[in-house]
């Protein structure tokens, strides 16, 4: 599945994710001519299950630990806030069976060679080939797998460059960006296979045959284990952010009976970190415009350098860092370096070592605010007051803020910290237009506004995670049922459980609530293409849109897409869903007005009604519009299309009362809040799975 890892999990510690001493593996099955259905089934190792205990219970029962033949598992946490993040709590460890055969390799090569054909024509050509028929014979009883996987191959071939990949020519492999490095264990469906073929065509591998042997395989989803269902005998961890946890996190820790804590004072003595008690710098500053934001940052940086100190500035995103680099203010700083994820390891090491030296400015992004050791060994710098950290954004997670503060005053040395924030960034984060620049003293601003709004965000975040747990836990239960049948050697039950699980994971077709079969839909998307969607938000939206299409593949639906900013443009009109691609869409980048998009949606929905297609409206935005509440327009849509299924989606932190009211204006309308790209994909997927024909 997209983004899944097909090597042993847990991942290496460099990913900053919780790790466990137990691992699960991906099985590779070679099927040159064997029949998986007749001679055996895919078997995989399943995680052992043990009883969760508190530390105290383990101490009392220590004598029994050595008596067990099965080693008990311990979950080790590197930074406790990782336990609650999107990569652990509420997510699944996806099991993938990798099937190798000459038929699979030949089919992938055939699709790659004929990728210019229309999708329906390409799929028809592949299914008529001897290789496809041979694969059906090799996997008798699993025709539905072959059909679904080959269909997915035809879908993925035009998207092989999304997301961007890295080709390691010397080691004949394809990797993807992860944190500040490249991971070669990640596979994005069959896009990665076509990336291998693309690089082989361009002779970019030292050994193309070896590379293609690795890359050209069928990858079958065969299980999803919830991380939150891990039941270790003991959970141990260390953290510098325990005090930063909110009420929601403490509730979750209570569920896991984490109830024993030890606080260890620093071996370096009393901290010399200064924030609220520093001289000459406001602890928290909020300005009204981006130009003022950059100017305020530059002023503090220059002052630090004049005082023979060092300054490290952390922007929230790489896009904002690049914007600063292109501004006139960047040129006003003399001794400076930029630390970015795109730099080589050698260059990053150099910039990190240079950052904590007298008279040096370093501009970087939030990803380097966790775990990066800006070690200070310059006595001149220490005598002058140490490293000054400027956080140029407000963290939705308090733990991130604490980690960023920890980049200075390390090991008992001196250091200071401040925030310089841009008011429009806060408006977008909190979903509010409240004017705060210059309105409050720094401490009041932080305690009585920023902290309160952050608590609201955390509550919304955990509501979203808990909501996603229900579906994940259902798939977890089906996976365990399937694995138990495998371990029991029950071939018939294993095959049936696998089929149910496979269909659930891929969510090819969802039956209607009445028990009737699914029918054709006309899905009209109204997607925000305003300037605030630039960069990663737009890429996240395109990934979510592709997820929706992939989930509904095989249905006779039609898709229309309206992209809007200040104006509205119809990017797709009544296109067959099986032919639609996200690459057809582009972002205009203006302001935000809803009414033009809704009027275009009305016309498109009327076209679908002429073909008796069930109408579905999906309206997504990341900010406030400038043309009213649009409620009368929504009510008019319902009057014209009484069976309209309506979904409004707010993308980002905070939420949108306007989008919620728009959904409520249509009976049974649903409002969704997706805080990040992962949540947006889940939202689009859940809408795709739940869509039904309501004639």
C-alpha cells in the first residue's frame, strides 16, 4: 500500500519512532509456476501477545520473568510524545507479501512500454496477454488479487514520479525522502516499480538486471496491525518533554497503565537557559505581515552577531525558508549558513558544527529542531551568552517547542530563546481572524491566548485519531483472525479470511446501507487552489485526491473537478473515474471565494443528473473565504438535487465553522476536519469507501 514499508518493522531509531524488541517480517514468495491456492498459502510471522503490566507489577513478578520459554516484549520509547504522534497511535503496521515471478515482471514491463495508451485500452491489452493468463494459472483461487493488482499497476504507471524519489545508482535502488534523509525501505505501490523501469531505461543503474529483480514484484497487502494494540510486558522510555504533555496524552498513558515515573536532575547542574528572564529581547513577538516577520528576525540575528553570539532561526517549512532566502532581509546578514534537508550529509554536518560558533547565523527548518546537536565548544561564544534560538512559528505540539528550546543551553552552557511569529500564520493555524499583534504583553499573549488555542488544537487532533482507530482496529481484528487460521493450517478458512481482509483494506466497493449493490456516482470536487495551498499542502491534496480515485477504481463513476481561488475553473467535467489523474490539476494561487465554485458545481451536478448518476459534492478548503456564508447556495443545491451527498472538509489546524454550517445546510451533510496530509488522505478514503448509490 502507498507509503508502507516492506521490510522488518519497527523502523530504525533514526526515524524517531517508538521501537520494540520484537519484529515482524515480510514474506517473499517465488511463484514461477506453482499454484499458491492449491499447494499452500502465504505465511507470515505474527507478533506475540503478552499481558500488559505496570512497572510495579513487573517488579513484584520478577522471579517469573526468567521462567517463561517465550521472551517477554518491552516497548522502548525515545521521547514519549512520539507515542501519541500520527506515526504510532492510531496507525497500522502494514504486512505485504512480495510475489516474484517472470509473469509479474513481464506485465510491469508491458504496462511501462505501453503507458501512453488510454487506461481502459492498456488494461484490456494486459488482460489479453499470455503473461496475465499465466499469472491467473499460477495463483488459482486468487483471481481477485491478480485483477486488483494489475488494475493498480495501470493506475500507478502515470504517477511514478509522485512522490519524488532518489536513485542510488551505485547500490541499484530507489529511495524516498524521510525526515532529513533518504529511506530505501519505502515502496509506494507500483509507482516504485515504474521508477525502477524509468531509471533502467536511462541507464542510471550500475546493474540494471539486479535493480529490476528487486523492483519488479507484485506486492499484496495481507494484514494491518494497529500499533496501539501492541501489548508489551513493560513500557520504558526517556523524555525531556514529559512536562509538556496535555490532558489528552495523559488519558492515553492511563489506558496503557503507564503510571511509574522517575525524574532525574541534569548531571550538569542548574540550567542556564533563558527565555522569559533574558535582557534586550522580547520573549514572544507577533507582527502583522510577512515583511515585518522577516525584518524582525533579521534585526535580532544581526544584534546577536554584533554581540559575538550565534543565532539559529527555525522556520516551519522549507518553502518559508526559501522565501526568506529570496528576500532582501537574508542579504543583510553577513556570516550565515542554510541548513536544509536537501543538503548532503557532509554539508549538513559542516553547517551543524559551524552553527554554535561566535558571529555565526544559521537558518533552518523545524525538522532540525528535534535531536540535532548544535554542540558549543567556542569559549568566546559562551562568554558572550551562548547560542540564541529564534523559533519563527508557533508549534501546535508543546513537545516540539520544548525540543526546539533544547537546541541551546545544552549541558549546562548558556543560551537564550525567543519566538517571532507572523499573525497570518496564527490565523491559519487556529482558524481565527483575531488581531493580536501588539495587543498583549508577551507573557499574557503566551499564557492567555497561544497556550489556550494550542490546547484546542490538541483536543481536535486526538478526536481525529480516536475516530480513525475504529476502522484500524477492525482491520487489525480481521488480520489476527486470518493469521490465526494460517497458524492453525486451515487452508479453506485462511483463503476466505484473506479475501475478506484484502477487500477491506483496498475498499474496492462498499455495499449500500440497505444491502443493495453499489451504483454509479457523479462526484464533483471543489478544491481550494488559493495561494495558501502552495507547496506541501497542494501535494497533500493531490495525494488525497489520488487516494480517493484509487479507492473507487473499478466503479462506473464519473468525476468533475472545480479548482477555485478568487475565481473558479472547471478542470474536469464528467470524466470517467477510471481515467482521471491528479496530474491534470494545477493550482492557480489567488485568494479564496466559495460562491463561484458552488455555481460551477451546480451546473456540473445537473449534467450528472441527466445520466441518472447519484450526486456527490466534496468541498475542501484550508481557510476562510471572502464572500459570505454561502448557506443559501447550499440550500439551493439540495433543492435541485434532493439526494445529494455532501461533504465539506477543512484542511489544517483549527477548523472552520463556515464549512461546518455549509455541510449542515444539506440533510445528512458531513463536515470533516483533517489536520495534516495523512488525515486528509484518510478523510478522502473514508468518503470514497462510504459513498453509495441512493437512487
